[in-house]
C-alpha cells in the first residue's frame, strides 16, 4: 500500500471516529510537522507546543479534510496558522507590557498640592470605601474582582466606589459631570 493510500485509509477511519487511526496519522506525520514548525518559529519548545495544538485542532477538524488531500500539507497549514496566531499574540502582549511600563513610569501630572489633597480625602473615607476606591479607581480592578478580593457583595463594592468617588471629587472641588 502506498503512503498516500495508507493516509487516505487512515483519514477515512479517523473521520469515522477511530482515535486509533488518527493516532497512526499523528505517528506518521509528527516528525515532519515538528521539523517544519521548528524552522518556522526558530524555537524548539514553541514548535513542540504548536505541534500539540495542531494535532488537537486537526482531530476536531478531521471531518473537513477532503478525500485525496495531503495530510502532511493540511497539518503544516494548521500548524503555520497556529504559529502566526502565537506571533500576533506575543506582539500584542509586548505592546501591552510596553504601554503599561510607559504609564507606570510616566511622571504624575498632578500638582503636589493636589496629590496631598487626594491623600487627605482618601484618608477621610471609611476603610471599606477606601479599599474599594483604591482597587477599582487606582488599581484598575473590575467591581467583581474587587468584590472577590475584599470578600464583599458586588453591589456593596459598586456603592462604595460610587460614594467614595463622589466624596473625593467634592473634597477636591471638582465638578462631577458623570453623575
């Protein structure tokens, strides 16, 4: 039996639900796929991870493989798309990290007297309210995350943030256009 006809028989069996047939396809093509991904991404560990993701995706998509199509080419196509997705994701993560560092390192634009007034206003808030304001407004927690962190009901956190924000704005003499 030729390699192509063996692949066709294994694909047909895998499309019928045979995990054993798919396992044989993996055995037949994993070296070629891993070698391709290692060359494509230049990182052995990443290539191995991508190969695993490729085989998982291939198992769920085996029904879409057309009769007579090259299994190896199909797998390499899936693997390459996984690689491109990983590259884009890593780029977005690097951009987010860079923006975070820029924001974190940017000098505060508030005047020293405004910072002191804000600290004093925060100190005047009740402890639970101050904690909710600090997490939601200063640390960018969602209300749900703050509720979980502080072990408070979600509605209580929302109320504390709203009231605390209003008290801070009033203490700083700022008009609250949002309410």
